[in-house]
C-alpha cells in the first residue's frame, strides 16, 4: 500500500471519528450548540484534506 493510500485511510478514520463525536454532541447538547458547529467545521477540513489528496493522486498519474 502506498503512502497516499495510508494517508487516505488515516484521513477517513479521522473523518469517521469526528462524525461520531459530532453526532454524540448533537444528541447531548442539541444541534445548535457551538461544539456541534466546531465538529462540523473540523469535518469540512478533514473532507477537504481527502479531496486534495485524491486530486493530487489523480493528477500525478
């Protein structure tokens, strides 16, 4: 497995962990709580990392 595949796997794991934390926070604190927004923004950042990695992999072929 290449280093980009390992990075992608790690990013996907991070994304799933953040998603689970956001869902737990939303259940416990309510959907409008600042902690839920914080997790949502972190998820966006993690997703952007994945897209950048996939984009660089596609164009480096």
